[in-house]
C-alpha cells in the first residue's frame, strides 16, 4: 500500500482480527515507517501520539534501527 502526500497509512486489513503480522517500510526506512507504525498504534491500540512515537523509537533502537515519528505530522494525519 503506497504512502505518499496526504494519504492515510491505513488499510482495512490492518485492523483485521486476529492480528496479522505486517511489515512496514519506506524507501529510506526512517520517517514514513515510524509515522505509519505510530499512527497504527494510535488508531488500532488507543495510544496517545507522543507515547506511540516514543514506543516506535524505543523498539527500533532495541532492534538496532532508527525509526522516528514526527508527532506534529502524526497529529495532522490523525486529524484528517
């Protein structure tokens, strides 16, 4: 599912039950990946945007990667 411009990073299958394993990546592997994952945590799991962004960054760091979620951009996407 491509993610660009103002498109929301959501797809109906991402909220299917039971939970599916989903791989999220972008060309650079940093900004959009973290943003999409944080948005999924907010929408799908009721986390606050700041907590979701921190969780994504913390988890990625523990895996040896760098994933960031811009909280202002995350809030903008969620408000659409």
